[in-house]
């Protein structure tokens, strides 16, 4: 069985700490924009057709970078992302189709 989201969060956070990224307080806005920048890189990789698992600078690689940055931030801020995802998925079950919007 693979790792849980909680285990990935802790591993990403610990790795980031070991690389010196948590020596000082982190700016939440900056961390969020780094996550967004990884998504931008994913768009560019997809546009170029750079696809493939276990290869650098591919669409899949940039999505992994996005998750790593998100997990790192949640680990550093003490956010139980796994618990929040479970809560949100259950909440969303009660919502109407497209949450009542056209799209």
C-alpha cells in the first residue's frame, strides 16, 4: 500500500526543512504563489506535449512538484490536509450538480 496524504505531507515538510527552507518563518502568500507557478509550468509542459512518468520537466513532473509544495506548506503550517479533504468530499456530496451554477 502507498503512503497516505498525511505521510506524504510529513515527508515533504521534513525534506524541505532539511534543505533549509524552514530556517525562518515562511510567507504564506509566497508559498501559495510557488504552488501556482508549478501549475503554470504544468500548463506549459502540457501545451508542448511534454508527457511522461519519471521524467524531468514533464506535465506529470510539474504536477508532482505542485503536490510536493502543497504538502510542504501544509506540514509547516500544521494543516491536516488528509482530514480536510475527507471532510470536504463528504460536504460536496450534499451539493447540487455543478453546485447550482452553469459551469
